[in-house]
C-alpha cells in the first residue's frame, strides 16, 4: 500500500527556516508529481509547491515564491520543502501529495496524501 510519510514539523520564529520531508513507500508507486499543500485554521486548502518528475520542473504559489524551495530524491521517491523567511501567515498544516496530475496545483487530481505536518510561525 502506498503511503506518504511526512516529517519536519516544528515551531519557528518569523524570518526563520525549516525543512519538511515527504517519502513515498509501497510497491507500485509511480506518481510523477509530488507536491505540498497547506491548510490554515478557517481557510481552505491551498497549493504551496510541487515537483514534476516528467519534466524536471518545480512550481510555487505566489505566496511562497522566492522564500520556499523544493528538492527531490528520485531513488527515495522523496520530496523536500525548504521553507525560508517564514511569516506568521505560513502557519498551517502542510500536506504532502502525489499523483498523476495534469496541473500541479489542482488538489483534486492527486491520488495520495500524507497525514499532515504542523508548521507554526510565531514569536
């Protein structure tokens, strides 16, 4: 059974940094897209960033562009979200996702989801 295992949750001060990890496990994992979404209290789930193995491309939402970056490990089927210059509005539960999507920012197209990782940005 395919599972997405997340790690890296934490509390960080504004302007600080942290890295989230997501590793896929299970036979038959073939998803070419792995990405991150987040959901803050009282808000809807929103796209954060994603990596496309098919074209070796990365994508970022306007809200995190220039502050967050993605790296990936093809052998481990893993994706990492490097969050820098964090702001209080980045506080949310971050979810790793994987699938065969047409658009990286379309949550409904993803096949697998992680359990969520809490990121809190506060003084």
